[in-house]
């Protein structure tokens, strides 16, 4: 598309393009993300506020069964009738998920996408925050809005257990449990905890009632690799006009068949496909070499000074200068 105007100044064009961008953003959906400021007092500006374009749930590539199960459960929980249904059955209106799996498998992405899907604010709390103790955590939970998604990332890194020795200014297991489902714990929120090391967690943290769903987000399977391939290339304008949806679906299946077990994360496969924009055939033909490079380490760094110094190679060269 060519845009032009009369005169020698391009300022009118700049103003027009800025106007177009503003109008476009006005129609976009955004998700409000609030991140706890370390050491801050509980005030209106306790959280730093970030607005990010909403992330669609379908951009998190899960096995279809897991995707449908999580979405159905969350929809049921946020249904307006659920609050009174819980109350009539003597159950607090709370819901908790534990997402576990290797880094890069979509735990945080799924949390953000769920908040976006239900048009809810996302509150991110850090249990490793310096100076945060049990009372501080309880206060932070107490100031959450009634309807929101709360994210506690990498809870294993906080080292919370029954036996660990805790300083007075650190969060204890009993303090965390009290904040999650104690007598004063807020209702109406969806709590999501993520971890890379689930076996290190105390079982009390994910018992029924505190955590209602334990979800494994793992390495790519043949199914999820095909889902990622199809999503990437079907939304790619460079490929969409050249290939039909049926052709891309067929290529996606071919791509998925090459996927080894427990090797690549969804983030790696997404990057691999996006690096080949408009060229789905290349993604299929080049994946075997990419896979071999990853498995053998050939795709790693070809030079490392620290390694050379450990072997005495660079030191010898420097002496010869």
C-alpha cells in the first residue's frame, strides 16, 4: 500500500499513521498485570501496573484433552452461579491450580492466557521477596480484588517446607497455607502456582481444597508439535495466501511425526517454526538437522574463553605473543 500527500512535509503522513495506530490499539484487548513491588508498603501504588495485549488461550499449545479440561474447569468456576453453589454446600469460593514441568513449557503463558480469556487482572506475588513474612503475605492476599488470577511462580525456589529453618522475615509453610485457605483468605480468585520441582514441595501445599488441579506442562509431543506448526503457519500472512488450511494441516502432521520424546519445549518449537516464516516446507525438511544438532550439542557455542583457559589453550597463545 502506498500512502502519499500533497506538499513537501511528511508530518501529515506521520500524524495520520500515529492516528491509525492509536485507533488500532483502541480496538485491542489488554490484560492488566500487577507485580508486587519488593519491600513496598500496602498502598494504592503497592503494585507496579503493566498493560499487555491480551494473550489468546489457543496460543498456548496443549494436548487437546488437557486444554479442554482446564478451560471447562475455569469457566465453571467463574460462572456467576458458582459462588452461591459453593456457599450452599459449605465450601469457600476458591480455586487453585498447580502447573509443573520443565522451564519453557508454558506455565506462565497459560496463567496469563487464562487471565486474558476471562478479562481478569493478574496479580504476581514473589514468595522470595526480601523482608516478606507471614503477616506481609496475608496482608497482600487480603488486598486482592474479589475476581482475579493470582500467580505464585517457582514456589519450589522459595524453599518452603515443614522442616526448613526460616528467618523471622521469611514466609513459612504455615503462613502460606493460611494465606491460601485460612479463615481470612479471600474468595473469588483463581490461584495458580508453578514449579519446576514438584517433588520438593510439601504435600500439604497441594492437597485437595488448596489445589484442585495438578497440571503437567511438558515437552512437545507429536500432537502438540503439530498444533504449534499449524498455528504458526496458518496465522502467517506469508504462508496463508500460498497454502490452504488442509495443506498446512497435512504438513503439520508430517512435522509432528519427527518429534522425539521428552526433548524439545514448546518455546523451542515455536521459535524454530517462526524463524522460517512463510516456509513450512523448510521447517519440515530442516528439523532433522536441527534435532541432531540439539541432541549432539553441535548447535551449542563454538567458542568459550573460560573453557579454553581451563584447558590452558588461550594462556599458551598469550605467552607466545
